[in-house]
């Protein structure tokens, strides 16, 4: 098989996380959308025990079977609501569990924050029989008007952070990649959630929970936001992209990656 299930060497890793800095108030802005949650739950199949890696405040953790969460950020752990799954503070790159100890490993919009993507993906394949990942596909770099027309700086950042299909395959073996449509009234506040509500991107409170904004110097995005504000005032945005208001959902490049590493042996 392509993905190794051997226990990775335990070289020391610093237990720090970007969301210790940018995660303040995250849970209030990033609520799970039930339609996306349905797709994630379907991808998990009949798993009896799930490990949610990079779990954050607990969005998209299924409620109908046991879940154990892994999260490196103390800030995010503190935002987990009462009744959420128990959580272990640990890194994806060094999961403190025996091999094949979970039916499925879930990772929702987190792989791009890992310091060693290949190492973390290999760890998911080691501890779980099925791997389900919510990610963004760099091949879809031109799918979203905000980043293609106004803020290419975010694309430049994301192309270095998000794994390609080939990278997933090298770490996990054969994968299935499913399109994850974004509803027009998406409740979750990730970068693409407001594709039909362009005014939202001018609100700093909305942008705060989006790592693409939070991890760039503010000066690098000011010009793009100013152009967007001007186009909204003049009606130019409506002329170019107003047809999107007729769509119920959009493919912005978000994907469900599904693998069963054990079957590749």
C-alpha cells in the first residue's frame, strides 16, 4: 500500500497552534451548516467510533456514535460546548493512539494548518480504517470570484497550504473525492460561505474567523476589499456576478476526500 501504517518516530513537536492566536470568538462565527454536516455524516458511513482530528470547537462531530476529538489549540478546546465529545490536546502529526483503533478519522478544514501534512495524513491512515477529510482543491483556484478577482493574495497563500489530489493519494492510497457544494445561505463562516452575500466580506467581524484573511498582513488585502466595496456601490459586481443570486449552491472547490487505507494492503 502507499500509506505506511508503521508507528511514526516520536521526535518532539512543539504543541502550539495558529488558532491560539486567531481563534478567539471562533465558535460564535463558525457554526456547522446542517447540509454540509449531512454530507460529512454520509461519508463516515457505518463507523462505530470516530476520531475527529483538528476538531476545533466541535463542528461536524456526528452525534449518533462515539467520537473522540483531537485539538492542539487550548483556545479552541476552551470553546467546546458542554456535551461535546471528550478531547485530547495533541497534534495530528503525533496521534497518541494504537494503530487501527478507530473506525474512521475525520478532519474538517484543518489539514492546511498542519506543520507536516504528509506526516499527519499518514497518522490518520495509521489509526483509522476509514479517513474522511473536508478540504479545498487547489485545482479549483479560479472557481470563486472573491479570490480570483479581488484577493489573489489568498489564493497565493492557499496554494501553499492545501494538499493536492496527488498528495492525498500518496499519503492515503486510493481516494474518492466528492464535491461539497456551498449553500447560498451557508451557516458556517468559512471563506466561501458568503459567495452570494458579497457585502459580508467587508465586515471585519466576518473576516476574523477566516484564516485566509487572518494569516495575511492587513495591508495586503485592503486594496482588494476597497475594489470590492467600490464595485458593490457602482453596481459593477452585480453586472459581473449578479447571476449567482439565482443559484442555490455553488462549487467553490470544497471537497470531501474519502479513503480506506486498509483496503490498499
